[in-house]
């Protein structure tokens, strides 16, 4: 055996031993409370680790823990060079949470035209993103609107100062997004307009449906060297900012969004049409201060049960309470609570404009009038009474809709199909959810006129 060959084998073995004892990280929380975060100096093209312990920060190229060498990702990665993922360059001190929020909001206001309330919400969402892993559920932030309404600017401005933002819109397929989210655990910045194929959209929905709660990975089949497939679990739990043109058909997913209707915003004259080069330096300065915010506050985030409002939808509580739990300003909390309350009323009103509400209302009226087990035909008659012949639906379709949209059981009798009395408990729950009191009186005194009812049914039909 030649000396050169022996030397190469030794080098290979040494490299393997080093790799076995090293771990590439973006962040790590040690058992003693030490917080480690990867930082990236683009001027020097260097990555390193910022290590926070006992109110002190040290920056090192690597850090050894229990015989394992922790090291940052290479600065040569395309994801860093092409600004797909943004990192702080160093931790910087800030005066207070209030001053930091003020600086964030000023930055957003300077480059983005949105409502004042959403400007404040976005500011706190940025702050929340830097400690999101202290909570079990997180909301998503969304800009909704047509082309040219400022959605991309929204993603760029707010996204640039979120925790480890991942600008995923340049991906040609969804696969790299799963991997980047799993490996970097940052804020996903997603412009859905860039994903035009239905199969891709379905994959995005998986990420959104699973990514709002801890412990809900997405399972995917991956090919291996043995020419077979392994099942891999991808952790997609992280903050997410989305730009979309339309609402989602899944109401559960919709309820996880804090949404700004970008169609209603007109560009302010003081907002520049083009982002200046200084924008990125300003964003980096804020990210550096937010890194210090994470160091000072990681592990302190706790849900505040006193912020819960039993009068609103449980899922709205679920997304609003974590965000409000990091806010110190009581006035801002009151504003958010009022906004959530108004949004809750909007959800209830929207429900009244669909088949589900109308069918349930007809069933409840019949039950209140003494019909113990209303027939499907009777429900259809009650439903159709204010509608034109062309808008009326058949008893057969009514039976299908009762089962499909309300998930109520029907059963066959000698009088025809009826709404089963086993639905009694579920109907009471649905009454409360849709705000229907006995004798047809709505909880919120919302009276829908016959022609509104007809318009609602006509519109709803387009989606069935």
C-alpha cells in the first residue's frame, strides 16, 4: 500500500470522526438556559454563533457541548448568498420593548401603506415571531388583495424583520420549502400567486394546516439509496406571512389568519414606489436588536388565560391570545380584543349568508313550532318559502345538504325521510354557534331580508 493512499485513508477517517462529533445548527437552547443563535455578516461573508448566557453575549466560530462541536451553516450556501433566508449580523442593545415596537412600526410605516391597526398588529407580530417557539399555537399574518395592491411590498417590508425570514416565493416546487422549514425553523414568507398548479396549492395547504400548532409535522415519502421509500416527518411549525388574492374555502384555515384587505388601501404619497438600498441596512439593524430581544425574552413567553374571551370563537381565542401575551401595552391589547370581537361578529354574519345557516334556521323554526321530527320535505318547503321557483331546491338535495353541510343524521319513516331526533344535542350546539335563538330570533339581532337571502343562496350555489 502506498504512502499517499494510506495518508488519504487517514484524512478520510479523521474527517468522518470530526463530522460525527459536530452538529450544524441555526439555533440551540441548552439545558443550562444558554441560547445559541446563528448570525451572518454579509460584509465579511462569515457565519458564526452568538451565545447568550447570564446576560452576556459572546460570538464564536463554534461551541463545544458535551463533546459535540456546534457550528453554523456555511456562509457559502446559496440560501444565504441569495438572501433567501435573512439572519442578524450581531446582537444589539435596545432601550425597552416600547421603544423597539416604536422603531418597528416606524420602519413599517415608512415603506408600507396599510391601515393603522394592521400596522400595529404587524409590529407586534414581528416581535412575536422572535419568541414564537415559547407557544404551542401561532396565528398567520396575511395580505389579501388583487394584483397591484401592495401584497408583495407587505411581504418584503414586514417579512424582512421577522425571525429568520424564509422568502420561499422563488421556489419552483414545494419540496425545498418543506426542507428549509424543517432545517431553519424560520418565518415562512409566501406569495401564493407564484404557485399556479393545483397540486402545489394542496401541498401549501398542508403546510398551513399543520404549521400553526406544535407537534403536527407533515409526513412525506422520500426515496432512499435502496430504491424504496422512507416516510419522513417535516416540522413546519413556524410563523407565516402570506399574500393571496382569494379567501380559502377551508373556514378552519381562514380562522387562523390575521388579515388585511389590501384592496382598501391606497398608497400614501410619502411611501416610496421603489425600495432604496438603505432599506436592507435598516432591516438588518432592527433584526440585530430583535436578536437581543430574543435573548432577553426566550423562555419567558407564557399564555395569559385572563385574556380569553368566552364570547368569541374558540379558534379566534387560540390565535389571538399568544400574540397578546407578549404585549405590555394595555391599550394595544384592548384594540386587538375589539378587533377580534368585530371579526368574530363578521364570521357569524358570513355564516348567515350561506346554505348552512338557512337550512339550520328552517329546521329550528319547525322544531320551535312543535314538529318533533320535521320531514326533509317540510324543511325544504320552509327553506324555499321566500325564494323564486328557479332558486328553490328539491327535497332530495335538501336531504343531501342537511347531511353534508350540517352533518345531521336523517332517517327513513313511513312519512318519508326526517331529521333524526338523535340530532337534538348537535342542533343546540349549532344554534349557539350560528346565533339562532328560539322562535327565529337571532342572538345578534341580525335580520336577513328575503332578497338578501335570495342573493346569498344564489352566490353560495356557485361554490357547491
